[in-house]
């Protein structure tokens, strides 16, 4: 009885999940082009903020936070998928998970921060928003990159940093936006892009198809 040499490293969708002995790794070099494309996805954040404000107004109560988070998350999820669609997989799953997680996260985060807009309150709101957001996206990445748990750990910190940078840049955060502004968005996408690239680089490469010798026929 023979075993499939790829069976230990591929899940049901055919995506590499864990390395087998002697299995080649991805190119470990930093993918500058991929990082630049991902960072360019920051453009979705201002659009998300405008869309959320149009749909929910100020984030000053639970309903506004939930609706604003859902709308902003859908726009941001779309921007992220367009920036890295080969890595992120099914667009509907990524966009829906990002929207739902951000809606839940902003609902909890804004409430915990008392809907305040000081630097500390915004950082707290961002960290709490990032918890379900990072977890949901890490779940979708679990068969696509190695150590996807690192993504879940990084997103709350980076989301809090995005709000901190936005407040420090003098943006009028008193208007209670659903998501941080362009300065915070560039910071978030640039740093999260580094994390994503390093997870990609640590992921085992899919093995090349093995072709056996032709079978003789009568």
C-alpha cells in the first residue's frame, strides 16, 4: 500500500496546511510588490468611513456602532480582498466575515469606551474592535498561511495604533467616525502587510505534481 506524499500537507481544498519532511518552503524574500498592493488598500478606509457615516451617522449609540461597523467592514474587506485576492481566497467569505466581525467589534468597543473620542478611549475601542476582526480573518487564513494565530494577535494592536495615529494627526475624531482616517489607515495597512508577508513566507509551498511512468497497456 502506498500513501499520497501530499496528503500530510494539503487540506480538502488542496491548500498547503503543514510541512512534510523535506517539503520546500515559500520564497522567504520580502514581496515588495505584494506589500505595496496591500498598503494601497488603505484607500478603502476613507471610503468605509464615508459610507458608514452615511448609513449610521455618528457612532454614539449601539445601533449606530453595529450598523456603522457592518458597513465599514464590508468596504474594508472588499478593499483588502482586491489587494490580495490570491492569498485571501473566497471574496464572499472574506468580505462577510470582515463586515460581521467589525460590526460586533465596534459595537463592543464603542460601548466599552463610552463612545468617547480621547486618544485612550479610541485606542481601547480599536483594540476591542480588532479582537473579533483578527480572529475571524485568522480563521479564514488558517489553511492559507502558517501561524495564522499571529494575525489574530496583531490586528487588535494595529487597529488601536491606527486610531492613535489618527488622533495624533489632528483629525477631527470628535465627529465619532466608525473607522480611523487615512494616516491611521496607511499605518495599519503597511504594518499588517509586513505581518501578512512574513506569514506567507513561512508557509510551506505546495508540492509539485508527481508524474509516474506511463502504464503499459495490452
